[in-house]
C-alpha cells in the first residue's frame, strides 16, 4: 500500500514543468495594487470575471476531439474578452478528480466520460493558451474536499492517494469522510490537507496561473456527527477540548491555511481567494467555515467573493443589505470584495425570494443595477458571474440577452 505521509514537501517533484506565465494576463494582486497607485491597466482595474464550471466544460469535452475542444476554447476566451471580461475562473477539480493530467487526482468523468479514463490532450492548457492570447487573467478553481462517488472508486488506480486510502480501512477512517455515497477528503487529517494543497500547487505551477480559487463546498450540509466521529474521538484522546462543531471549523481553517500557504510559497504573486455562500450564517453553521477566523490570519486570503445570488427584493437576504454586510467584513480586514452575481437567474423565477420571486423576470437590468450599487462600496474590487453558459450559452433566455445588453454601458466607463 502506498505511503502518502509527508506528501506536501515533495509535491513539486510530481508536477509537470510549469507553463510560461501569460503576457498581459495580470494577477489580481497586480491589478489591485495598480488601482491603489492610480495606474491603469490596458482595459480596467475592475475585476470582471466569469466562473467556467465543469458543467460548462463537460459538454465540450466528453466524446469530442482535441480539435473540437480547441475551437470551443477559442470561442470561450473570445466571448469573454469580447464582452469586456478580463478574468476566467476555470474549474479543474470538481469532485476529487481532474480536468488535466494530475499526479494526485484521477481524470474526471466530466472530462473523459469515465472516472480515471484519460483524455489524449490537456484541455486546461488549451484554455490557458487561448486566455493568454486575449490578455485574460487565468485562475485555477478547485473544490478542495468534495470527492467522487463511492461506487466509482474501483475505476481509480491505487496510484492515486484517495483510492489508496479508500482501500485501507484505517486510512479511510483517518483521511476520508463518507456521506450519501460520496467520498470527501477529511480536513481533520494532515495528509488530506497536504494532498489538497499539493494538487492546487501542481495546477498553479503547471499552467503559470494567476491564482487559486475555492468556492463554497466544504463539509456537506447536514453531515451527521457519526460521519467523522472516529476522527473526533482521536482528537479528544489527544487532549482536544473543542465541541465537534468548533473542531470542524478548526479543521477547515487548517485546511485553508495549508492551501493558502502552499499557493503563496509556490508563487508569491499568485492570489488565493474564496467564494463563500452569500448568507454568513450558512457558512458558519452548515459548512463549518469561520470566515472571520480566516481573515484574521495575516496574508491568508487575497480577496473574498461571496455569492450574492439575490435580488434587491428578497425577503430573507436582499442584495443591498448582504453586499453592505460583506463590504464591512472586507473593509475591516483590508481585503478586496468581489461580488458573485447570479447570471443564471436572469429571466427566471426565484422561488426563495418571497415577494421578489418575479424580480429577475421583470427587471432585465438587475445585474447592471447590482454592479452600479456594488461599485459604491469602499472594498469593491469587481464581480464574477455564475456561470459562463448563463451568459454565452446558445439557449439563454431573452431576459439574459437583455441583461447582457444592460451591462454593456457599464463596461464603457471604469468603476470610480
């Protein structure tokens, strides 16, 4: 059985040679430092990003040739740049898998059609090259803890750590969490934390990326306390005194700190940021992440990008109130605030909004209004749209097209 202890100190030996950084791509740190000095970038100091999800990528990869995907990648980068965006957040590890040839995680079924089955080409490198041609900043986006289905574990060679751990009862208990038929990496495990960091830095260096980005998948909501009871008992036996809830929050902090330190050690100019849920209580109580603790760690987070997927008329979480709340947190700790916007809601009913259920249908300029509001916030650094297909897909509703048209005038004038 493979021994994966001490993984992080040796991870660079397994990573491929990094690609040369793209000219004119510009890291988030560089963009924001230029903003503070009053300098101008070629386009704008405002981050205008889009999340390129596995859901966007998979239809362009499964069953397609390298030539097919190359054409799609060129279209993606061209659409983003042509619309006035300047940053891509590309999801390369959604389920403990990989969209590129990795030493640590198996090929994704969302890329090749079957978990562990490799592609004959590297789609991330193709995207990286197309982004560089258009001066787009390129960020690696990973889900650090979420893994693949248990029923598919047999498809993964034991050369990969998660498969090796899953096959050993003791290592499975120490390093993994099993919930609802899905394998998760256990952030209580130093070996699991090191694996997460090693995989992120592998991609960062391989592609000369501008940063590493994580979103809101940590402990799965409603995870039973039995799922990681063995790890918690081991913690108590070693003298730990935290409740299981606070112990989980400590684990996610240690995981993120390990990840952030690894990213910054590999490339001091690379950015590391997180996109949490837009309602803070959900992060703290459901996902067991304490954003304030993360922000208190000097230099750990380079930005926060909360998912403010709400309209102004929302009974529980109106956009303006939530944006101001997140701005206060970002301003307190001196980090830029990027606003995650729900492009996918344009033209759709929002069943969770209460009296504002029809707002996304009745107000095609809602996204533009949200950007105008956000630009007045002191900590504002830009926006990220979820997701690519909602802006550029062939089947987007008329309301989404109108929303894009309303955004165009905003790009003509830089944020104040």
